[in-house]
């Protein structure tokens, strides 16, 4: 989406770097603790995931050698945040377990990898439009995580300090809707508006707000993990469709 919105000239090696880096990081965060606890009796499925992740890591290294120092330096910062999101940083606590940090770490890393890294790789100058789009990306990721935090409310430790734990479910839903409204409104502060992006942003903000509204502590197994998680893909496809209509 970043490449499309700002017409960035990106090499396929960067796309491979981000793609395999994302898979490696996601599987590490999701399965590292499980593998550590059950390393002597790993299930076949978990072993398969480990082998798959190792293969992705090898490809990540291959594409990493084709990146500039600036890209590697910035992406390493986000990689370190991801690393310490899963493994202990101080006193056996990872970043996820610091009260209230979880949602912001996820949003910053997501926005950084999908906005900041491509801009640096294309040697584009940071400007007001890019800054606003980065802020929008952070806000939208925060909003997207709300259905997951509501779902996990009965299971999360109180020390996590998630938004539903701190504010309650109703107030969290209200906050999510307000943030999405802000994300759309700041689009008008861009020096030059890309109309297909603005329209797709409006539609997706409404869709995310609806998904937050219908989020419950007891929800379908696929509600957050499939339908909500697929919204970013839908956003990209919607952007392509609208751009095609306006072309």
C-alpha cells in the first residue's frame, strides 16, 4: 500500500526482505515460548512450523545482504522491539508484559516496517504526507487490535494493562471509534490527497469500527483471527479497485 500510495520505486529484494522477515518474526513471537516450554516433546506440527520458520529465516538473510545500511539499521530497531516482545528484557519480563505497552509496540513495529522501511529503501524524503500516513497506520493498527484484546480479556493477566482492562469494554470500543475518526480526518491535512487512498481509508475505518462494535469476550473462533485479521488485505484490494475505477 505504501508503494502504491506514494509511487515508490522499490526493489523486489526489499519485498522479499519484508515478507520473510514478517513470517520469521511472527512465528518467533507466537511459538518461541511454546517451543521453549515443550522442547523435549514438540508436536509434529510445531516441528514443521520450526522448520518452515528456519527456511524463511534463511531467505531473510539472503535478502538482507541486498539491502542498504540504512534499511538494515532501521529494520534492526523494529526487529529488536519484536525480539524483546517475546523474550525477557528485565526481571524475566518481556515488553508485552509491561503494563499498557503491548498495543503500542505492535502498532509501532507494524507501521515502521510497512511505512518507514519502504520510504528509506526508496530514498524518498520524509514529508508531511508520509508522516500523516505513518500516524494513520499506527492508529489503525491500534484499532485493529481492540477486537483481539476484548476476546482475550478473560484470559489476559491483569498486569498487562490492556485497554479493555483499564477502560472497560464499552469505553474501549468508543475510544477505538474515535481514533478511527481521527485517522480519517487527518487525511485532510495532507499537502496533496490521493483520492483512491482517501476513499479506501474511509471505507476501512467504517469497517473496523463495525468490527469493534460487534466484538465480544465470547466470539466466534474466526471472528478476530480471520475476519478482523483479513481487513488489511481487504484494504489493499479495495485501494487497487478504487484506483482502477478512477484511472
